[in-house]
C-alpha cells in the first residue's frame, strides 16, 4: 500500500467519540474545545493543571485547548449549549464591568437595572459536556461512578442528558455553591476539578468563574450535608442550592443588575 493516506473508519471513530452510545457517529473526528472557545475574548490563555503542564503554567492560544474526543456529528449537535454558555459568560463580564468600573462611583439615579435571563437546562448541559471533556483530558486512571467504566465509556444517562434527550434527575444536576459571608472576587479565571469518590470514581465536578462557584453532581444519592467533602477546600462555609433561581446585584445600596435562571 502507498500514498501515505490515513484511512479513518466509523469503527475507529466510535472508539474515541464519547457520545458513541447514541450511534450515528460521523466518519471523522473533530477537535472538540475542552472549554467553549466563545468563553474567551483574549487570543492567549494562561493554563495549568493539565497532565502536560507538569505542575507549571503555560501560555497557549485560546484555540489550542482541543482534543479529538467527539465525531463531527456529535460535536456539532452540542453547539446550542456552547452558545448558551458563551452568552452567560458575556453577561457575567458585563455585570462585573458595571459593578467594578462604571457604577461604583456614578450616581444611581443615572442608571437602569440590567436584567439577564439564562436558559438553565442548556447551561446545565454545557456544564455536563464540559465536565466530560475536561475529565477525559485529565487523569487516565479514573472511572465513572455510574457504570464503573473507563472515562471514554461515558454512561449513556450522562450522554443523553448532555444532548438534551433526557434531563438529569434530581439529586443529579447543577448546584450553585454559596460561601456565606465571604466576598467573592470577580476574575476572568475559569477552573474545573473532578469530584472523586474512593480515589478513582468521578461523581461530579466543581467549576469556578467570575467569582461564581458550581457543583455538577452525577450521583444518585443526595449531596452530602454539609457538602464540604465534595467541594474545594478554599470554598469557605459552603452551601449548595439546586437549580439556582437567580442572583441580584446591588451597587451603593441600589439595584444594579440581576441574572435569572429559567428552568
């Protein structure tokens, strides 16, 4: 055989597409962004925590954090959740700009309260698909708690939920983690850490960005109360709220902006 061509069959794609349990895989793998590219306006990012970082920080292009873990068909099908997350992140950036730069020193009588509506189910789907992506980019020895399988064999329940076929049933799903009495800095840093049970089984993941903290819970039992064992150590006095209804921001004692999650 000659020509130097690489032939990719559907069977080989199925071994690498984490949505393979749905069937209908394309014959080509795509480069799935571990974090949705629309989250970042900057051309370069400072990253850490990935196995290839080896304990150091690295500067990479915003389009570089990709892996071939989805076929073209299934990658394209997740676009609505990517778009919802990008819009949400832009809203958080706007809220932070209003709070820090524009309204903290201006006359409250000169502004109108800004209201933002968020599609809760789509955002939850984004957290789920991103947790899968980032788990696959992390420790190779971990397994899913729901099926005790390697990470590439994502439980069908999770795959169906990520694609909007069957929603996660409570107690599984998205929780907001609130630290009572602890002010949160609004920075452009984003982070993820898998929640691991018994040293090797993933039962969820924690996310942080723009001073907001979330727990994606992927186990049938209730979140522990208090939730300290499944959250990060630096999150002081944490409480978790299932399907948060909204957030209200005040500046100088006046309503500034609000975010409402529509479930």
